[in-house]
C-alpha cells in the first residue's frame, strides 16, 4: 500500500513519513513493518504492513476532501454538547483517535464555537490546538501549500 517516502496519517499523531520497510521475526514468523516518523515530533512508530487497516493508517486526503473539510468547518447550525467538560473531552478525544479528518474537523469547529460561549478547560484548549495542528499539516500536504497559508484560511473561516 505505501512506499518508502510516502506520507500517511497515523491516528491521533497526524502526518508521518514512511522511512523504511523492515522485516522482523515475530513469534517465529517473518513480518513486514512500516517504520514511520511523525512529522510533528519526530517520533518513530512501527506498524505491521498487514495491520494497516486495524491501526487506521491512511493516505493523505485529496483536494476534493479538503473542500469537504472546509464545509464542516463552515457549518454553524450544529448542536454543541453542553455536558461537563470532562465528558466532552473524552468524546472529542475518541473522535481525534479515529484519525478521520472529518471527525477532527468537527472537534475543531465545535470547540471553536464553544469557546465563544464559555471558557474552555485547559484540556479543551490543548485539544483545540491539537485538532488545528492535525488539520493544518494534512491539508497543507494535500494542497501542496504552506502551513501558514492553511492556518490563515482556517482562521478566516472562523472569523466569518
């Protein structure tokens, strides 16, 4: 599925680059592993090549999918969960862990909208930043644009 040098998205960690494909012996059997390096923090992750679907490793989104992400960010007639911050935090963290760019966009939008009606907890502020970083990195790769440009576009969406 992936080749050395490809970019991929690893759930909850964001964009990573396939550095190499290693073979290791596990339980007496040879297994192939993708060796990924997360762009954000240089962390190295090994994913069995036959386990890609289970861990949620996926390709970078397409240009068309970027437009769908922007539609989610622009949507304002949404019901924001008014439960306690820790329940909301757990729910949003589960969405981020899916690795779905659409779920992450919903988290960013909902936290941004919530921020205008009440103060966010420390955890929610960190999560807002994390969701924004994950989206900015992936969209900048998908559109072959600078991260600053994408960040500005997202700020413009929320300013309107």
